[in-house]
């Protein structure tokens, strides 16, 4: 049970996803990028794994913080190990981020599951083994036949409904798109999608993250006429009072925070301040499965749903072990990309979706990523 080693394998993987200057993903030509696999090993040879960007588990962080907290410790003591690592953040000169805590915590949950031959949601205490997915669409673009017009969004939404999705979330146009942001265009895209899919498909928006209060109000009021389920991250989440103002002035539920720092502690403040109607968490956003579960239970105590940000199995296990969550966010999707093609370093999808729009939690031990270890070893970055 004692952790004896923490290591990282950095490898090359091929993707058609490209980040724009604001960090949003868009389709493009296939290119190679570096990915990292964190490995936590115990004295009896068991290993747990997680995947993240190489800089999140760079040697400085592994040597100065992660190894100091983990080596020699019982891997089952996830709560104490998470608390110890979180306490190192304050003195880390902002180098030890929630993303690194998440990578470590996910690998520890994977290690526990692999050791006990159980999937993580069963270790946590599962609520379900499958959950409805909403298709989370990429931000708009200026690609011919991509997501360049409201009609493009409408056509893509029709395809997603045919694939089985019963919910669709639009990320609308944002800079560096030349004319974005534009509330009226956002509403036109949402109206085109509602027209295309009819009244029974659940729709949500994740808008330009820096609209003003007045722009957000105009957008929210437009969505109320279209029967949307929620409005998400339409303003800078550093201004909690702006969300309180928006939630007070809108009928459509306000969901968040996604990107605000502060883990479950800060999300408690968002609830008690009345800034949101639906809470949000995410394994990478709050520092792991351990704090994401705390956020789910926090929301439940206030009679709230808590929707989980992001795809892959680590988030799926959080969704599967809570009643107060309606969706799994499957994406990001685009007409030019085939999401079901998965990743070259995984043998199969971690979030397979059936034709009724249900994603089934992997019943493989641990997090359940179907890792192609040979691919990783054959594509190591020297
Ligand atoms: O802001 C982004 O990069 C994307 O919107 C991404 O975080 C997306 O996954 C999201 O916000 N989902 O809710
Ligand atoms: Mg979002």
C-alpha cells in the first residue's frame, strides 16, 4: 500500500484539435502534440495513472511537491494526501495549481480501483452506471460549412440529435473570430438550433466569458424565449456580484462557476451569495475527484444540481456517483471532427454513447481509461 515512486511519461499523440489565441479548441490539420501520463507506484507493484499536459506534471512540481507529499505514504489515504498537497499551494509561488492536484488525485483513485479491481464510481458509491450526455459544441468559427453561421449550428444540431443526443450546449462565437462577440448573433444561433431540433431537446449556452451585465441580461432574456435550460459563463467569473445581479434579473437558471478558483470552498460562497441557480464543478477545475465530490455534496445540501465540467472518464465517475447532476458533458464537438474516433493512446473511448444518448461508465478497474501502453512506450518524447 505504500507509495514508492511517482514518475511521468511524456509522449507524442496526433490530434486535429488546435487551440486559438484564447485557448478555445477548433478543428484543423492533424498535428502531433505532447501528452503526459502520471504514474504512481506502490511497493507491491500496483500503479495508478492519469493524463494531463506535460507542464502540469513538470519535474519541478513532481520533485518539489508531489514526491515530498506522496512517497512513503499509504496510497489509500487520498483525503489526507490531497489536503497536504493543497496546503503546499500557498507557498508554491502559484506554481502548484489545481490541475496538478487533479492529476495526482485522479491517479490515486485509479490506483485504488486497479488495486481492488473495481471501477472508481463503485468505490465512491455509485448512483448509476449510465447517464445522459449533452453534446458540447466547440466555439463558433469562420470555417466554410463549419460553425460560421446560425444555420451551420442548426444543421450540426440536427446531426447531433440523429446521433442520439438529447441535449446540446452551444459555445458561441468569441474572439479571435473577427466580429465576435455579438449577443444578437448568439441569440440567432440559439434560435436556429431550437428551430432545427424542436421543443423537446434540452439546450444550453456557454457564452463569451467576458460580456457585460447588460449584454448578459439581453442574452439571457433572449434564451428565455427559446426555452434554454441554463446560461453559463457569460461574464468574468471573478465578479461573483455580477452573477448575483444576473441571477436576480433572469428567470433562466444561471450555472457556474466553471473557471473561478477556490475549489469547493469558493463554490460555497457562490451558493450562499445567490450568484447561481445550478452549481458547477469539474475534476480539473477544483483539483481532483476528491474535491469535485465535495462540491456535488455541497450543492445537494442546498437543494441544487451541480453539473460537471468536461469529458473523459474522470469526470464521468463524478457524474455517475451523484444524484444531483443531470448530464455528462460530451465534447467538444464540431462538424469537421469525429469525436467517436477517440485518441490514439487509448484502445477505446472512455465515454461510449449509445443511440439513446446514454454514456456508459467504463467497468474496467480504476478510472477505466483503456490505455495503449505500447503506443505510449513507442512514442515517448526523449
Ligand atoms: O472555455 C473553454 O475552453 C471551453 O468552453 C471549455 O472549457 C468547455 O469545455 C466548457 O466551457 N465547457 O463548459
Ligand atoms: Mg463552460
